[in-house]
């Protein structure tokens, strides 16, 4: 059974383009994170007691010998009250 079921309570939506609200959650959760730059490309959400976000991102490490890029999924939880925070970053 897919974990990206649409329309099912507690299920994940399909990946889609980010809204300005999604981008604000992403930026707030990653505020102060240094070393690697993450660019979100799409997002899936899951409504729980708050909202879980799965951001498909391009990770970029800038080095003198040249930039290195790879794809990651960043999972962020935004509680009903309080700031969103990173749950995990997974290289894909």
C-alpha cells in the first residue's frame, strides 16, 4: 500500500509545487542550519496533530574544488502551536 494516498485521513498527499505557506514553513525550520544549502522542489503533506511535510530538495555543498549536488527529502513537523522543526534529512 502506498504511503502517498490522497484524500485519506492521515495519508500523505501527492508531491506538488510549493505554496508561499509551504516555503515559509521550510525557511523557518531550516533557519540557522549551515554547511549545506537546500532548495525545495516539491512537497507532500500529511495532516496529523499539526502537519508533517516532506520536501523533495536539491542539496548543494559549495567547495573550492567545485559544487556537489544530491537529492534529499527533508521531513518537517509543524505542530498546531509552536515552530516547525526538522524530523529527518534523508539522501535519496
